[in-house]
């Protein structure tokens, strides 16, 4: 199995955009529905711009989770990046 095809161990989800109530709650509801474990949370708000970094355990069907996260972020007017990793 090549490294590209290998199932990632973790995902780093980075959400950015205009901060407002409900953003973090909506994203964490998406994580909970996927059954992933949140490993850490890093958040900064600068001039009403949110940068939220959340490493999570990667589920077997991580691409399905990525799609759900992207849909949630789009509905909130936020940008999202999902990076596969091992630690």
C-alpha cells in the first residue's frame, strides 16, 4: 500500500473566517456526528477573524468526514482546510 493510499491516523482541521456565535458549536456537532475524538483545540480571534485548529482522530472513511466538515463550514460562511497526518 502506498503512502498516498494509506489511511491517515489524524486530521488537522483548520477553520477560518468571520467569528460569530455558533461557529465552534456547529463544527463540533459535525465532529460528534462522525464519532471522531478531538485531540486538541487551538483558537485565536484577531479583529473578529477566527482561526480554529482542531486535530482529530481520522475515521476509516475520512473523506466522508472531510465532505461533512466542508459543507458545515460553507453553511457558516467559513473556509476550511483538512490536512492528513500521523501525530
